[in-house]
C-alpha cells in the first residue's frame, strides 16, 4: 500500500491571539516533522488550500483510502493529535479510523471526509 500523504498549508496564519517567529502553518509543519520521523506518512508542505479563514488547514489522503480535510488546527497544540491520527489512518483499512478512537481535537478539526477515488483497478474489481 502506498504511504499516506499529509498536506499542510505553510502559509496559514496564527490565530489572532497567538504569535510565532514564522507562519502558523510552518510552525505546525515543523512540529509535525519531528513527530512523524517514523515515516508513517509523507509530510508535504503546500501553499494555500483556499480555506485561509479557517487556518491552519491540512488534508490526509492515500490511494484507496478516505481523504480527511482538517481546518482550525491550532499551530501550537495540534501536532501530537494529528501525528497520532496519521498513524491510526495508516493502519486502518481504507483509512476508516473508528470515530471513538479519534482524539477530541481531531473530531473537532475534521471538516470533510471524502470517499476514495475510484481507480480503473477498483472499477475492474467491481465489474467482476
Ligand atoms: S493560507 Fe492556508 S489555506 Fe490559504
């Protein structure tokens, strides 16, 4: 199975009450990089996910798995919960992490869950 990818917007700002020496998104990426050194996911920085008013934003996806879209992630606090969710997602069939196993922060930050893309291989399996 292909390694999941966690996309995180590097340009997202800190919430109004928080500050840092970089953007909120870059701070979150830096925190995640140290917590995902085990190679569970491919951590990919992106430049704007078109949800700037819901910063920080991230998405977790893999071929044949659900796609999770997160927003309102707290740059100073979200990394441990997001890293743990990445490990749960990598281990779960189709990325279906049982709702009861998700942390409160992940439940709150989950904006959308999208079904896996239907690939030609999946279409072939369905047709048989
Ligand atoms: S700056 Fe992060 S979504 Fe636009």
